[in-house]
């Protein structure tokens, strides 16, 4: 597997872990419940470790935007599904726009210096 492909896979998993740690942070109720608080800390460390690995190869700006975008989109979806958070037409439009931007960045990033 190429170094760049490995970096994108690391970035994808870092973003997915961001969704999970954001969810456990919500479940911790402001770090007042021990179990979810501990999971949040562990998942944060793993997520940022994978992000750091991706940064070794990918441009930092692109990597960070994709990382936070995956987390933002996923957290909005999880919030709607698990916590009954409102998902208005505007929110769906903006999340879709964000997803298109993330996919676009992935498509145009390649062979750039990190």
C-alpha cells in the first residue's frame, strides 16, 4: 500500500473516532460520568494519534479540514439518530455541502508537499 493511501486511511479512521469520542463526551454529561469520560479520553488519544500519522504524509490544512469535516458530518448524524437533535432542511443542505467539500479536497490532493 502506498504511503499516501495509508495516510488517507489513517485520516478516515481518525475522523470516525472523532465521531465516537464526541458521542461519548455527550454521554459523559460534561465529564461528570466516569465511564464515558474515560472512553472520551482514550478515543481522543487514538484519534489524534491517527491524525498525527496522516499529517506525516498529507498537507496539514487538507488533513485537518477532512478530519474535522468527517467528525462534524458524523456527529450531526449521530446527534439526530441517538439524541433526537433537530435536523432541519438547512442543516441537511449545509452538511451535504460540507461532504462535497471533503470529497473534493480528497480528489484534488495528491503529490503535494506536506
